[in-house]
């Protein structure tokens, strides 16, 4: 059976009501794993919508490709690494994040208006959406489950230091913690502090150090070990 996403859906449609058993050959069997129930339901729904001409499969493929390959926290990491290595870019990023992020070619959807919050030795920023789960998709991907949880949304504004401790981030009392409430109109990413010992690293190597959680502000970036490659 064709293992591509589109090929799988086509084979399922041909197989009728029980697509997981459809169009399988003995050679396929050793590589075959039955998708989860929810996955099968989604694929069945998709095949029906396509069959009835209600959605364009090319459009669906483009959307899936975007989420699989074009958005995600590696984009945010590239922005941070650029800001760490290019002072002029960092200045533009802090002054007008939306424009500076667009400079790197990232899609604006669900990130039409962005702000970047710089962590310093005196200030630590953390981002939450108290209302729902607003999140900068182009540069961070889809939000993690905990970001959408009631506990994170409510407790981060009441006791940010306590929440950060639960993420393993123990901030000294002299560091001011600022909590930013993301909305659909304005979304944030944190510009973490560049760790010590990274003076000789390339922009690419620096980007590899940047974690998703550091871009939300629930962790700091650790200094790399001695094996870090330039
Ligand atoms: Fe929201």
C-alpha cells in the first residue's frame, strides 16, 4: 500500500468501511501498524469530504505540510540566534517584532502582531494566555497541552514563581518576574539570555540550544557542555 498520507487515504476509501484492513499486501504487513482510532476517524472524515467535493485535497495537503514542516519552535530558535549574533537585528526585533520576524520569512498566520520580550539579569518574562490558548504559531508551532490547561492559565498570573519552580526554574528574589497575557491580537515570545560559554558558537549552533519552553519563558537556556560544536 502507498504509505504516503494521500495514498493511505485513497487505499482506505477503496477498502470501504474498514479501511485499516484495506489494500494490504504481504510485503506491507511487516511495516504495517494500524493507526490510532482518532487517526482513522480523521482520515475517514477527510476521505468523505474529498469524495463529496467539499474540500480540495491539495489545500488539505498544503495545510498539513505547513504544520509539519514550516512552523514550529525551530523558527523561534532561529530568531533568537539571529538576535544574539546581530545587534542591529536584535534592535529591530525588540522595536517591531512583527516586521523583524517577517524578515526571516516566517508565515504571519496566527502571529500577525508579535512582540518580543527580552530576558535580562534583572527581568524574567513568562507568557500565558489567561483566556484560552493564544500562542505564536509561526514561530512556536502549536501550543503544548500544559499551556492550554486551566492550571497554567490561572496559576501563572497568581503565582508565577511557584509555577516556574514546577518547571525547574528557581529564580532569585532580586529578579523581577513579568507575566504577559497573550491575546489573539498580540502574541509574545521571550528572547532568552544567551548563556555563558557560547561566544564561539555559530548562529546555527546557538539556535540548536534554544528550547521551546525558553521561548515561552518557563525555562532558561543552559550553557552548553564542552562538547558543543562551533
Ligand atoms: Fe487565547
